């Protein structure tokens, strides 16, 4: 049988060989339990580590067989029928995209590769090995028209994994949305994970996106995930005066009504939400995942070199985590909240914390902790609106001897074109202003004055790739 080919591929690994498989089908529970302690003591540490993620019955089965190598992968279950049930489960959940027979062949081939690698380095965890052994799973990505550029970058980074779904964004004569999905895409998303990439930066386009967002899982999407990079009502998260309405809670309720996909609840991913406690506004109908985009800044800092402005990219890229020897960076925060939230993401850099203090009849920004003297300072925060606080922080840092000032914010809100104040670099003292494209209109700012826009597409690709690995690891537990 086909499964015999897999066992043959494993045959040279185990001390006892695959012929011992028949032992799993024979014998009773009492005899198996009796030999458990002896088998476990004889098992190699590598075997114990390899099978630690498997369900207890399978661990017992492996130990009784005495297999001490990657044959574990070929013996997750006792019979070929059970093997096929296991792969069918993977296929149903979208963890694999191959047929059952093709998946078994892929694993048998990968085991041969594993055999060669074992002599050189320690084997990776089972889930990672199996994930790499199987071809990439296709993911259907639908994007609002405002996020089309981000979706295109995502597809360019992962051409074998990302399939861009087609959606018609039109309006009727009365101005209400006239929406439709491509018919072929509707059939395809029943066989693969589906993602919606949206942006609620404009109140006028929220309703049409909710219509699509609710429709996708209802049309039979195998898995459904929503990337909503900016939680637009996040700054109105609490009521301080009777009569106020916390619209952050309102939007969370609306998103919590998203229907389930075929395999379970919808996962909603948000980057650098303004207040972490807002995740508790969502109910248990959805899974909320809070991520940060400051990793884009970490990558950027590792690629910077000395120049007249201190921010020109090197011709040769620095390895991740290595700092340019001719730069001394310090990470600065406009308040204690930002320091607590983002400080732990920059452990290798010195920190400075600013704070507003009262002097006479006014409140001014001063450096509360740290010494910026002689450092190239980077102010980090989750969002910017008018930018007044950032300008005041930059002033305080310069007064204490900072060598240069730059800023990074994930979400550039900039109401009433307030971004224009930063075009006067001499007045603000901010030489570089890093933004992301979580708010799509900010893409137009790239290259204007101090502005540099970093795309979140690599972060989305990373999350989608690791989502498959997490799903596979979960199935093996």
C-alpha cells in the first residue's frame, strides 16, 4: 500500500524497524502498561522530545514500538485507516492543501531529507518539520479597495501562498453599496483559509466593509481571519462624563457579530490598539489577536548607517539585531504608558521617558528618565494626531543634548492635514518620521519631507505563515 512506502522510507532509522508496527495492533492494554516504564527508560532523549507533543495514547504506542527516530511521523496512528483520518482532519482544517495520498508521499520524501540532516543538527519540532514537508497552503485574501496596495505587496512576497480574491465595490444610484464576490473565488474559499484585509479609516466605507466581512464566513469559508490594522475608535475607549459614549466598545460589539467560519470562530488581528484593555470589549464569538508593528522599526534600525542626516541605508544590509557601529540609538517614549508598552520590545537600546509637568500656569514636556545626550533618539508611540506631543518631546530631547531626533508611530491619523507641520524639519527638529500603511492614505506621504512609510505586508505574511504552523502544532497535541 501507499503507507508501506512511507514505512520503507523510515526503515533504516529505527533500531527495531517498521516491522514492529504490528505490535501496536496486538496485545492488550494491561501488557502495554506493564512495559511502559521499561520502554520509557530505554527510549532516547531525542525520541522523548520528538513525541512530547503527541497525544498520550500515541506516545505510549511509540514507546512500546521502541522507535527512536523519525519513524514516529509514520506511526502517528495504529492503522492505515486511522492515518487517513488524521490527514483528512488536516485537509478539512486547511492545514494542508494536498490530497491524502499526495500528503503521505510528501512526508515519505521529507523523511529521507530528515535522515541526512540528523547527522548535522538537531531535528526541528514535529510540527515545524511536517509544515516544511508539505507544500504551502493557498490562502484567499480579499481586500478593501483602499488596502489594495498592501494586498498586492503581500502577494508579491508570498506568490505561492497568497491568492487575491476579486470583489466588486460599486454603488447603486441611491449611493448604497452594490457589492459582489467573484463566483470562482466563492467556491475556492470553501477549500482554503480566507482573509479579509480592511481599513476603517473613513467612516463612509465602514458599512460596505461590514457587509463583505459578514458575508465571507457565511458563504462557507473554511477558515476566516480579519486583518483590521487600525482600530479606528480606539481613542474613545472610556466614559469620563455622564452622557459620553465609548465608541471603541460599540465597534468591538459590531465586529464581535462576525459569523463563524466552517472550522470555527473568526480571528480578528489588530496592530497597536490604543488601549490594551479594549480587547475585552469583544465578546467570545470571535478571537481577538493584538500585534505590534514596532518590529518594522527594529528592522529599520538594523539597516541604518551614518551619513549627514544619520538615516541613509547601507549598501550591505546588517544582520537582524546588529547595530551600526557608528550609530548610538536611544529609544524614547512620550509618556509612561508608551514606555511600559513598547519598552520591552527594545531591550538592547537605552531608554528615555518624557512626561508632562506643570511649570507656573502651563504644562511642558520634560525628560523624566534617561539621558539622551549624544544619542540618535527615536520617539516611539502607537499613533499621532496633531503631533504636538511629539514636537514637544523632540524639543526636550534636543535641550538635553540629543544628537538627532526621529519618530516612529504605527498609525498616522493626522486630522485636518496636521502632517504638514512636520515638513518644516528645522522647526520641529524631527529629521525622520516613520509611519506604516495601516492607514492607507499615508502611503502618499512617503518621501515628502521627513516621512518614510513602512509597509505592514511583511508582518501580515509572517502571521499567515506561522498561523499554519500553529494550527498543525495544535492538531498534534
